[in-house]
C-alpha cells in the first residue's frame, strides 16, 4: 500500500508547484493547503491502520472465496462420485435387464419345444385312438357282414331245404331230433 501512496504524493506535489503562481509554501496558496490536507488525510489513514484493515478485509474476503472454491471442489467431487455411482448402477441395471431378457427368451424357447413335444404326443395318442376306432369299426363291420351272410345262408338253406323236404323227411327229422335230445338229457 505504501508503494501506491508515495508516487501519488510526488505526482501531486510536482504538478501544483509548477501550476501555482507565487510562493508555494505559504498557507495562502490553495494548492499547498490542499496538499497539506491530503497528506494529513493519508497520515490519519496510516495512523488508524486503514490500509492494514482494508488489506485484512481483502485477505478475509480472499480466504472466504478460497473456502467457497474448496467447498465447490468438494461438492464437484461428490457430484462426480454420485454420477459415477449412478452410471455404474445404470450399467448394472442394463446388464441385469439383458440377463432377464435372455433368460425369458431361453424359457420361451424351452416352452415352445415342450409345447411341440406335447403336441406330437397328443397327435400320436389321437392317431392311436383313431386307429383303434377304425379297427373296432372294421371288426364290427366284419362281424355284421358275417352275421348277415350267416342269416342269408340260413334263409337260403331253409328255402332250399324247405323246397326239397317232403313230409316223410320232415317227420323223420323231427323224430331223430327228439331222440337225440332225449339221449343227451338222460
């Protein structure tokens, strides 16, 4: 601060001395009085240590700014730490989501394969059931054809026998049948 005061004092003393007319060192010269007042003002400031107080206030202000900058740095570091944490968690969540999707796809493929196998088994069971029904229907049709053929053969034989049979032959057949039944019953 003293470095600033001396050049100012020399600058003020030199310029009024050359501009004033008459004796510069008398109290009638306003420039000299102004110079004395200014020097007295600077002396009072120096006596009450105002430059030191101003320097202290400026130092205090600089320290406050330094503290705020340190706090801002700490907050920035915390924010970067939080950001890194959130980015890591985001990556972990994305990886977990990918694993879940892959697992779901795998389960869907397994379920599709199981459904195919179940469908094949169902088709095979239905084919076996259909074949069984066809065989049963075939056997039923064969039995019905045989029964019908037997009935037709019996009717045809009855007609043939009835047409060739005489009353004497009929009586003889009846007597033979009664004798045979009697022999089997006793």
